[in-house]
C-alpha cells in the first residue's frame, strides 16, 4: 500500500514538476502549509476568539483579529520570498566510492532579494543562504557516493520559513543532475599477466629510444614492479630496495587486463582503478582491457579519465 502511494506520488510530481536543468519557482511549483509553530499559533488564536466571544471583550476581539491578519500577511510574504527564484545545475567533480559527492547548484534572483532559502536532500540538514536582489549565489551540496556509476541525487527540496517561521513554503526540484563515481582504489600487486614484463633480450623486441642501451639504471621499488628486476646486491649493501630500469620496448605495452585478475567484479575494478592512478602518476604508458572495452596504450590526463570512466560504467546499460 505504502509503495503504491509512493509510486503514485512520484508520478504526480513528474507531471507537475518535470525535470529540467534550470527551474524557476512559480505559483504552480510552490506549496505552503503552517509549521508546528504556525499550527500552535492558529490554535492560540482559536482559544483567544472563544474567550473573546465568551466574555464579549472588545480588546480580546481586537488582539485576535490583529494577530489573525498578521498570519494572513505572513502567508503572502512567505510565498513571495520563494517565488521568482531560479535554480540551475552547475555540475560537480567526479569522486571515488566512499567519498562525499559535491553537487553545485546556482540560485538566481529576479526583482527582489530572497532571505534564508534552505535547500538539500532530507533527512540530511538543509543548507541556508541568502540571494541578493538581481544576484547569483552558488552553493555546494554533499551527497554520499556508496556505489560506482552515475549518482543521481533525486529531487532537491527548497524551502523558506521567512519572515516569521509560522509557515513553510517549499518545492521539490529535479535539476536532472548526475555525477560520475569511480571505483574505490584498492592497493595490490599487479599480476604479471596483467602487466607484461618485457625481457630486453627477447627476440623481436626493439627499443623505443635511440642511441641508448636497454639498461637505464636503478630506481626505487614500487608495488607492482617485477621482482625479477630487484637489485639484490644494492639491497645487501644497505642502499634500499631498488629495481633495474630498462628502456621501454615498442610492441610490448603494459596492459591492465580485467580477466587476468582474481576476485569478484568490484575487487577487480578497484585494483585496476588503483593502477590506473598509479601508472598515470608515474607517467608510464598503459592500456586497459575490460570485457567489451579496450583502450589502447597512452598517457596523460585524457587517457586517465577515459580509463576511470570505463571502470566506473562497467556493466551499466548505455
């Protein structure tokens, strides 16, 4: 029963308040009801009216009608404080699973200032701000990112209790926002089947550089480096854990292969995400292979973002 009512309510909202990247609050979109304080205020007015009728007291009548008129005027001012306000989606940066996603929302006024506008996604606390006359204010709203893929926060609640707090005018706004959530990076060794360990003496392999020997020198060991390249003599001399660095060989690119890893889907994607970040930081070319998706070896921010996007959207319908 409750699920049916919720479905009916959501369908009604979709018809009455359709999704749009920019929404202006008008009479059709704004609802208004008394708050708890306003309900208590109305009850007190009823008791005062009964007392005035019972005792036929002119001062009691006057005070009751004066406060009643104040309540009616508050309805108009509370509504006007929200009416005419425009909201638009301003995007937001991609995040990793477990982080707080930040959605940016832009508020614009038309002819007048809007005081104490509160917005957010209940039951989380709403964020209050003021919008100056003919001004623009941008705010950031947090939303947890529990899973990878597209995060759609749903309808945003916008409300105002200004000026007296006796009434609340509100609206549910769908700005059609979406933010990409990458898998959570999980550290782990890269198996040799996922990263090709090139033998510099292998027949058919050639150096990418010119006028340089295969052996380039020593560098600090990084998790995932082949243990066959460890320089044990340097380690025995107390120089730390070093590995032999060879010039890159063309035709044998480093591949991050989903099928070469063990574990469930999310564990594999998390490990691949870690290595995409690590190799990008080291400016090391790599390629990515997922079932149905293959990205050629490359470096740079564009390649990094393309790989992270492929990991985030793996298994989702187009």
